[in-house]
């Protein structure tokens, strides 16, 4: 079943925002209805656009640009997605508390941004089923399926860790990124008895008859570090598989 493209208006400025605009202009699921560097000076244009989602670019790293956000909300009730190319760790909690629907850290694939736009539009329309994804876990031999609605869309695992530390939500992190934070009490483990890590970590390298000493040391290091861990931090570790190719 075909659906109408979501009307998107882009405001503000951020490194990479021009590329986002170009990518969205050619996407079949999005209709770009306008742009404005300063939302305070584009009230009439923004109001007449009938935009369903607002992408607002910002270069701020330590605060949410509340003046710009208020200017947008003064003329439209469309959900706002904050877009930045800088580290947004310090403003994640503030953004969510301010009612920002999502925070996108650039660079990011156009399809990923379109997914965020669809999610924001769906949530604003009444938190429909398309705003969630299905997550399944096996607990006591039974498969439990949950609807998961993410509040943050990033491609940097460091930002995910910082978001969890700042109380934004629950994060699924690699052991080496979470261990120190768990030890210091900044993070707490959840569902420890039900964690299962089925992914494998692969090291791919060219097969040589005489591997260099540096390569051998590095391979041994990976096996030691990734195969050893503290049981009170992670119950089961992912297998380490080293593959060589001629």
C-alpha cells in the first residue's frame, strides 16, 4: 500500500546539513517543503508549509538552542528532530526533557535519517505501531516479545554509553565499553541472568607463511582481551574467531 511522502522542513545550520538536504530531496518517502537558516525569520514560510516533521540543525554542544526551538513551536506543532555534527553527549538529556523527538548525529545515511523522520511523524500522530520495533528475548525457556520505541538515533557507541550514563535510557553495550562504568556504579546491569551474546568477532587478515611478529602479538592480544572477562560484568562472552585468507 502506497503512502504519501512525509512533509519535512529543514531549519538551522550544522556541518553536513546541506548533504542531508540533498539526500532527502531525492528520497521517495520524503517531500522537502522548505528550508530556513533562521526559524525566527521564517515564521510565515514555516507555518504555510504544512510540514509534518522539522529537522533543526545546530552547532551547539553544551545546550539546546531553546530560542530557536521556541520560534519553531510558535508557528507549528510538528515534531522537531535535532540534527548536529558535533558531540551531543552534553545535551541529550536536555533535548529529550525539552520535548525534542529525536537527536541525530551526523554523518548518517539518508535512509537512517528517513527512518528517524518516519518515527517522529508516527509518534506525533499518536504513537502508532510503526513507531516501534519488535525485540525478542528468551527468559526461563519462554520467548518474550516487547515493543521497543527508541528515543535516540546515533551511530556512535560512545554516545550511546554517555546517553545511558545520563539517564536517557537502557543501552546494549560491548563489555569493554561498559565494564569500567559498571565497576564505578555509573551503569547498572539489567537482566544479568538472561543475557546471551550470540554474535562473533572476526579478525580477517592475509595468510602468510611467516606472519610478522607484530601480527602474531596482535592476534594473541585479541584472543586474550576478547575471550577473558569478569563474570560479574558479563555472563557470557562472544566467541572470538580468527580467519585467514590466502
